C-alpha cells in the first residue's frame, strides 16, 4: 500500500473505529493457480485475546469461495470517503493528489458450520435493524422454510487478522496555510469532500502549533 510515515494515525483505536464505521469490505485473495478473486461483503470486527477477527458470510461455490478454500490467505480492505485535492490550493507548485482513508487487514480465513452461520445471520440482521427484534427482516422472524433453504447457499467465515496496515492520507505533509486552504476548499464540495475536511480539521492541532 501507499506507506509513508506522515500518513499514519498514531491512535490505534482510531484505526479500529474506522474499520467499524466502514464494515463493507473488499475481500480478495487468490486460488491455487494464483488467479485473483474478490467480493464485497459486510463484516464484524471483534477482538479476542489481543487479536482481531473479522466474521461474515459469503455465497457457496462462487469463484471466491472455492479460491479461499484452496488458499486461506486473504486481504480485507476497508475504505471510506475520498476526494480530489487540487494543486491550485497549495502555496507551492506541486502536483494534485487524492485524499483518502484505508485499512488493509491481512489474515487467514476459516469457514464455519451451521451453528456459526445461524449466529452470524442473527447478529447481522439484528445489528442492521438497529436492535429491533420485532422487525420482519430479522433472521429469527423469517419463515423456517426460507431460512433453511437460504442457509444451504451460504457459508460463514472467520478471518484471523495477522497484519493490520493503514493509510490516512489527509495532507499531513503540507504547510499550515495550504492545509487550511484545502480544508476550506473541501468544505465547499460534496459529502465526500466535507467528510475529508472534517477529518483534517480534527487533526490540525496535532500537526501545527497555533
């Protein structure tokens, strides 16, 4: 990944919170012949005994399911808002760039059994229904015939994270005047620009002595 020290977040919990705030990951790996595969899915992030684990489910017998069975090494990419940063906003003549935040979780995947799948589906639906156990879309409230048929088509997984890398590229390498101007310009942009501007503003006091 684009790995420079000034684009690192010093607070590790900020990185973990970013992952939890952006759980729809790009999950990728390769099969036994090194053919790349990928899918996009929501995951939960849990800590157990000082290690991080990602859990979720995927469709059975897809190219990525078959590949992950052959090669357990996977990469889950967490991404958020991103935006163009024009060089015209700098005090010095340098190239334009892109600001973004991303976390790469490398790990090994393990597929689970029916009980684990049921637990994941219960947790997933209840979570995204905001805890409303009475919702008709919550797993436990769906017809048994439907859930049994659905469960045959999907498989649960757990990824043990063995390497966690991140890049929060937020113009930390710019001078104060450029940094402030970038924030001002991004605040005029769409939701993505405003989001990145907010993240930059949060970090301003860490970069400059006012």
